[in-house]
């Protein structure tokens, strides 16, 4: 019997590459797609020799054509860090709108089940804590983070419209802060930023007074949650994240202890619309998917730190990738 075929957009990114690995292990034929604006072929180069993997260098905001049958689609193409979506705001909006529309249209044509990657950013700077899927959010649509937040909120609305109007089998995951190997070191998020600063011998930068909280989920736990959600029968959004909440000041101190560095913490002004609290309510994931995170932060951070320690001097000091094209 022929293996199931799955399209994974954003395949060369942090999460996309781990998803490619997982579905190949599960016996799928994987079609990866990425325009490489924020993705890196190094994340998937180990897969190119496999018969059950093929790669398309393509922008999903443009028309998508995948020959042959297709059973599943995972739509993970999107800039996901503030550095990225502040540099390419229009591209961020387009991949969340046009890219999602194209993926949903492909799912309709192929009669494929599609899972779209949404985010805890749909909750904005939340007034409800922890955040449940029923919470509608507190989002500034015209603020600097609005291009990402609203792209994801529109993506969810478009996905549900295809589900209700076209009867497409859709799944929506709301991803909370995730970390692990293959993260980009200089992408502006707290964990790689702290580890990068520690490895370079720099002081760790905390914005605001450091009392704002995040909840960090190790990548293997997240991938397991994605797999279970795709194979489930729920079309409602599901939070996947680790509810173990920590302030960024305490988190920076954990990184200093982990790395054995002698650096201190310095404080800078809090960026506009930066969420003050972030913690998922995972009741729905527990009940519907029998899922909860297994890897504690101490264990996950050690694995992630070991990964970053393998970076060359050039990689450690490399500035965030510049985006040359502005024709978005």
C-alpha cells in the first residue's frame, strides 16, 4: 500500500524541519515547501537523500501546485519572531492570508486534511490568565506586532470558513513559546537571545522590569501535540504549550546558571504591546488529545544549550538575516 503523502509548508524552519523528521519516521512521504526567507536548508539537508522526501523552493503566498494525491497539509510557513515580522511586515500578512487561502484551496481540491499553525499571539496582551481557547484576546491591530497577530487571527477565521462552508477537514493549533535545537540564534526571542549573549560573553538583556512571563515548551513535546491534533477529530482551536510559567528575569538567571557565565542582567525599555503574561490553559489538549508536555525545562534547556555550543564563532556573531527583496 502506498504511503500517505503530506505537504509541510515552512519545512526548512525550526518547527517545519522537526515535523518533516517526525512524519518521515511515521512512514509518510513528505513534500517540504519553503521560500527560505527565514528557513534554512541546513535544517533539512539530511533528508534530501531519502526517497520519501522531496522539496519545493516556493512561496506559498503564490499559487501552489503539488502533483498527485495529497492526504494531509501542515501550514507552518510564516515569520515567527519579532525581528522577522518587523522587517517583512507585508510578507508576514500575505503568508497568513494569501498563503493560508492557497493551502486551504489545495486542501479542498485534494480532499486533504489541513492543520494550520496559529499562535498564542492571537490572545495579544491578555487580560485573562491563563489563556483558554474561548478567550478572544486583547490585540492592537495597528501596533508593531499587529502584522503577525492579525495575520494569525485572519488565518484562523479563513480556516474555519473553509471548514463550515466547504466541509474541509481543518485543525487549528495555537502554539505557545517553543524552544529546542534548530532555533535561530539571533531571531529576537528570549531563549536564543539569552543563550547567544551568554556564549558571546555579553550581559543578558531583559526588557521592562523582567516581571513579564512566558511558558516554554520543548520542541519534541510540541511536535507530539501537533501529530495528535492532526490525527484527532476536533476542528476547534487547541492550545499546545507548557503551562510551567516563569518570569523573564528568573529565566535569564536560569540561563546564566546553565551556561556558567559571569554576565549580569541589564534592563531596557519594554517594547510596545509586549505581552505581560503568557501561559496556556491546556485542559482541551489533555481531554481531547490525551496530551501534556513531558520534558521539563531543565532537561530541555540543557539539550538546547548543547546545540548552540556547537555553533562556530561566525555563527555566534552573525547578525540577524537581512531581507533584500522589498517587492512584497
